C-alpha cells in the first residue's frame, strides 16, 4: 500500500484521469480516497483508461443507495467500466485497453440528393 497527499481539485476530471492513468503506468491502482489522502495498491504496470463521473443521487448523505444509483452502476458495468471506488457523489471507474464507440466517417453518398455537394 502506498499513501499520497494529492492536491487535485474535486471537479478537475481531466486532471484526475491523467493522474490515475500515469499512476497505472507506474504500477499503482487507486484503492480508496480519504480527503486529500489517496491510497494506492500495487499492480502490474499497464495502460488503463479511467473515468471520473459525478452522480449526486449516490452520495454519502443518502441513507441507502437508490434504485437510480444501482441502475447507474449497472450501466457502467454493462459498458465495460469496472468500479474502482466511490467518494460521495464522485465515482472512479477503470477499463482496459479496449476502445469504446469508434465512429465511422460519414460518406458523401449517404446524404440525400437534395443537399448540395
């Protein structure tokens, strides 16, 4: 276990994601977070994608996890994201090297004939 004092803003999602991806490349995975103190566990160094999401219906102040919160967790799991930890309404999720939602470019022939080329 490794404990670090991380001075990252609560709402800086991109900064947190970059930090967690950098730590995963060094071989550390977030285990839990207590205020500014982050606890990491040792893993095999790998390229892991992270996501940070905020879901206010799942907070520390809710007496129990709501049905909407359970649905949120199920949607994340169905799309390939594994829950890492949750602090209040902030959820940390991780996924492997798989890429999601690869969009194909639109071909010009797919437009209706009424549109100018």
